[in-house]
């Protein structure tokens, strides 16, 4: 595997993990997300609903 491919795959995995940790997707969706291109994952990350600071504090 080329160096660029490894970098892209690592970035995809970071985004996927972030989406799952924030409960935007379920862990069972990991395979679906890993098949998406990096550009699509970045768009999902950009447009996901973000919890406000108050919501995060209430969940803690």
C-alpha cells in the first residue's frame, strides 16, 4: 500500500471513530462508512448535528 493510501485510510478511520463516538452513527455502520470516499466522510463530519456545550454538560 502506498504512503498516500495509508494517510487517507488513517484519516477516514479517525473521522469514522469520531462519528461513532458522537453517536451520529452506530458501530454496526462502520463497514458502510469505511466504503465511503474521504470527501463524503468529510462532508458528513462538517454537516453533522453538533451538541451545544449545555447539552454536553447535562450528559456528563
